[in-house]
């Protein structure tokens, strides 16, 4: 029996070490960079780049399948969805090919995937995206186990973003609201490219110029299609720092411009006893 859970680098990249165990065997470990692949291009241009995944020395042979897929997120950011390359209007999936599509490596070796992005001459300005997915698959050369066991397979994805000038980064804040343990800002992408959204909430008591508390908005991605709006949440400070009460709440959103996008409103915050603990 095989199971896998996909590790995602579609939003913010990191260098990760993946450890997956099989039955009572030691963990199988791989290292890969999940930094999103960002390319500036012109219509008609052909660009190449690489993705690398390294198996640690001493690890057994592992078989990997490499694909290009479309990717998008739910409005609340809690789910990511994958579809056939080219299914989204702003997909660069049909422009992108990979080599090899499937390969095996043993301990100490590196799987090097060459990506070729062929931008159509008819491509319009703006940002396009897709996902590179790398999934460990059952090795056809592996011996059949003599007992029932569960094997966890490596699976990861990283974003590919292609930008064609003029790129317009723009967004509008539609609303802000408070729940017992979260501050939520809803943002609409009004530009022609995906933008990374991060920032903070500031909480002011009436008549005061300095915030009594700040909640950090983690970095997340806001696409242009199929959902151009996103609800981004920040965990509120503990209730003893930010108790129930009436506040002026200011949301400051950073989408990569030379200034923040901001909005503020007066809101009544009602905390539960366990909120923020």
C-alpha cells in the first residue's frame, strides 16, 4: 500500500529535507529547493532552467515522475487544487516541457529536471503560472515485499511564474473583519499578474497613536484566475495582550509595490476564554 502527501513550494520557497519511511525501514531522505521558479520573458522567447532533487548517500533507489500541472488555491487559502496543464486562461503549462518525465536515482545522486519554456508570440502582457510536480512512484525494479506494509512516497510541487512586460501589480482591500482568534482581510487582485500578499494588522484604542497590538499576516499568493479574491488571516495575540473591546483596526497589505495598501475601520472584538492561548 502506498500513500503520499505533497509538500508545496508554490508560495514561498525553502530548501527542504524530505524524510519518508517505509514500514519498519529507516527513513528515506531527499533534499530539494522549493523556491518558486520565476522567469522574465518576451513573446516568442524560449527559456530554460533546472530543478534538482538529491537523494542522500546510502539511500535506496527511488523512481520519480515529473509533470507540469495547473495550480490554483481556494479563496481562504486552505486548499490547493491541481489540473491539466493549460486548463487555466493564465497558465504557462502548455508552454513548459520537462526532461526527463520519469527517472530513477540511487543514494547520493541528483535528479536534474530540465525545464524549457517556449512563450508564444501571441502571449499578452502579465503574469502566468503553473506547477512543477515531482512524485515518487513505485519502482518497477523493486523486489515484491514478502509481507503487507505501507510505504510513504515523496511528493512535492513548486511554482513556475512567467512575467511578460508590462506587468501590473494591483490589488484592492474589500473588507476586514475580526473573529475570536483571527483577523481577516479580503483582497481582490485587480492587476494582470499573481502577487504575493503579506503585511500586518495594527490595533489602536480610541485616542491613542501607537498600536496596542500587532498581528502578522503570513505570506500567501493571490492569483488572477479562477478566483481573483483571497481571504488572508492573521492569528491574533493572546487575549491578555488584546482583550475584548472596541478598537480601530488598520490592515496594511504588501503586494510588492513601493507602498502598502491600507484600510482601517472601527470593530468590536469579542474574545473567547481560550482565544490566543
